[in-house]
């Protein structure tokens, strides 16, 4: 077959899909349903393996390192501190029952915090977060702040820590001092918000909590609850219909966009996957070095998005061992786009409740590990401004679904399917690698693998990557929206 005819075959996708090798004939050897092509090309697998291994080791190391385990304890304590602040705010509620219930919750939370003081006191002197938490807890309990804590914070090379030491070393503060000092503190994590409240309390403002803690929007909470119920109901309906069609044998699978490929083709796909993976890491790293005075968060993310899109488009024109790999051949095209978007929405409705249930399961069995976090969610928690939220949403809901679906479903799924001569190993391996390279940690591997598997099934069912990209986008958008509502 000539190079030109090969390129036409890959782009047109006219070959009928073969997902699982057919049963052998009654007599004679079984014909190999996969085409053959001489030669192998292992460079892509080596490069891709190194990139994924480094990413997995980085995520795994952060999940199980001693510093991360300590961070888990601090994060849990800060959740309790935030609960105390929210309930103190609720004590000013005009409804007496609400105020009384909030006071009881404050008392319960303070008992939990008091039990943790000995652990915080035993922390290493370099663990400054332990000292800040201890100062907040002691103040909430009506105790004087330990002078050792103040001395350690005063000796810190960080101006923020020295400001905190100044707040707690003063017997009282004027209102102007409280205002000036708290202006130097960030709002996140919650311990800083608690310190701000306590600074104004030292200035005589007994309602200081109302300055920094706002009541949760009951309308938004109710709306989120209604939305969750709708997703559950629709997900159950579509999921039940999907299972019925599967059991009846009426479920249609069009096959992978890239099917009937050779082993050398699989090697080519590995090269392209490594190129896109490296392109993303390079663009993200390069954007971090852009001058901050010229590029804000939004512009940085736009540089990454434009750079990624341009890079992927340019890669189409580069041959790998004599063959091009176009976006259309990977399943990125406008054909039947309305139906494909609909498949993506339905896929989201089915997979999201399952993914959330698996997230809870993973968190429960890996409770000894740090809480699952994501840099994007952390960024939203630190800063709710549009300048932060919009770039994070673009990164997580546009760029991530685009390049991750290309790599794991468009390239690696067919490559693994060919190498192991079956769709099931392809789904398992591509979904596992997809889950393990995320920074949230082991506790969310089950959930993320379910998202990956759902994306694989959508790709196989529709012979397109558009449904999986839509589903991926909606999943991330929902997760970020929940994080934003929770932190607001």
C-alpha cells in the first residue's frame, strides 16, 4: 500500500470497525483480523512512558509523602475552623432556633479542635501552619496564645507570619491597626480568615465575624440540590435504557475512529500521543515564565490554549514513519455533531453520579491518605474573582477535555486495542493511565477511571471524540461549579 493510499484510509475511516476478533472457523487456522505491516517503532512508547511515569510518580509522591499526610491534618482542622466561623456568623441570625443550633455546633467543633492542640504543639518548629492553627484555636477557646508560637512566627522569613505574630502579641489593637494588619493577610486558606476575625475582635469588634463570613446562599444551595436530583433521575433513566439495549443486543457500536491498524500504526499513535503530551507540559511550563506585569492569569491560559491548538494542528502535517495522523482520523470532525453533542450530554448524566459514588468510595477506603485536591480547585478556593475563575474554567473545561481525549481516547485506546487484540484491555489501560496521571491522588483513581471508561464507550459507540469531549467538559464544569459554590 502506498503512503498516499494509507493516508486516505486513515482519514476516511471507511473500513468497517472490528472491536473483538471474530470466532475462528470450524476448520483451519483463524485468520488474523488485524492487518500486518513490517517493522516497529518504539521511540514513541519510550518517550510516552517516561512522560506518564514522571507524572504518576509526582502525583503519587504528593499523595503519600509525610508532608502531605501532615497537610491532610491541617486541612481537616481548617475545615473545622471554617465551620466554627460559619456557625458563629449564624449565631447572629434573628431566628432564635437557628442561633441556638449554631451555638451548639460551635461548642462541638471547639471540643474537636481542643483535642488537636497537643498534636499541633508537638509539630516541628518548621511547621508554621501548625502554629497558626494553634494560635487560632487557643484564641477561640479563650486562652492566651502560647508565647513560643509567637516567637516562632516572629522568626519566620515570611512577612505574613510576622504580621500574625504582631496580631497575637498585642494585648489589644486599635481599629486602624486591625484594618492595616488584616489587609496584609490573604483570605485563603480559612485559617487566615479566622485570624482576621480575631484581629478585629482584639480591636473591640464583637461582630467581626460578619465582616469576613457571609451566610451561605440558601437559594443557590436549593438550586444545587434540585440540579443534583435532576441529574440522578435522568442518569438513572438513560442508564437503565442503555442496560436494556445492551442486554437485548440492540446497542449499536460504530467502532473506534482509528480501527484495523497495524502494530506499526500503534507505534505511530504512541509517537503522536507523546508529542501532544510533551506539547502540553511545555506550554504550561513556558506560560509560567511569562512576565507577570504583562500577562495576567487569563492571558497566560489563553497563550496555553492557543499554543496547544496551533501545535496540534501543525502536528497533523508531520508524518510519522511515512503516515499522517489527522484530527479527522482521530474522530474530531463536525459530522453528526448535533447527535454527538447529545450523546455527550447523556453520557455525562449517566457517568457523573457513578463517578461521584466512586469518589466517595475511594475517599473512604483511602481515608489515611491526604484529601483529594486539584490545583484548579485550590485556585478557585483562594480567589473567587473573574480573573481567576474564568482562566481556570477555560483550562479545565476546554483545554483539558481537548488534549486528554486526543491522547487517551483518540490515540492510546486504539493503540492498546491493537497491541492486545481486544477492546477491553484498551479501555482498562487507557482509563488507568488517564486516572493515575491526575494530581488529585489515589483516592480518586476509581472515579477518574470511570470517567475514562465512559469516554472510551462513547468513542466506540459513535466513532467520534466529540461526545467524550462534551462529557468531559460537562463533568469538569460541574466539579468546578460545586467547588466554587462550596468556597463562596
